[in-house]
């Protein structure tokens, strides 16, 4: 199972231990949508908790040290190769790392071009115009 927590997603709390019958609503927390979280921040946090440096991790997973350092510093994306190696080392799934990267890239894209994209036509506006043209012909 892939366990990726998105900003703003929090599990519901139970009121009694082991009981699903009395679920409270999730706590209201405001996600920090103004700044996307680079997956390198997650990696840095995990490494710090283990007392492992980016250079040591790089040595253990057989990649150049600057690759991990750049990821941790938010200067490089996590690639498929890096995701496979990180997942193997941490004992999780490569999809975990790729999902973090994809969510980061989407958040950045929304910030940079979201308002422009909202003004673009959609398939429903395209097909409505086509149907009118066909009837008139």
C-alpha cells in the first residue's frame, strides 16, 4: 500500500480506541497551497531522522553525491531511476517518490499557469460549437 499524505489530508480521529463506529470529522487545518513542497524536503527530513547524510545515501544507492544533494536542495527532480533506488533503500514503493514529485510539479504548474488554463476552452464548449455548426449546414 502506498501511503502518501497530501497537504491538508488528515485521517479521521476515532473517539474510542479501535472503534470505527464513532468517527469524528477530520480536524480543520489549512493546507499551505501557496508554497509547493519539493520531494527533496521529504527526503531531507527522512535522512535527518535517520542521521544519514545525502552523501552517505548516495554512496549506498550508487548514485553521484550531487544527485541526492540537488534533490534535497530542491534543485533536481526525482526521476524513475532515483525513485527505484530510494524505494529500495527506504523499503517503500517507487510510486511514493514519483507521486511526491508529480504533486509538486502540478502544484508549481497551477501556481504559474492556473489562471491561464482556466480560460482555455473545454471539450464541452468545443462540442457545443460543433453541434451548432452541423445543424446549420
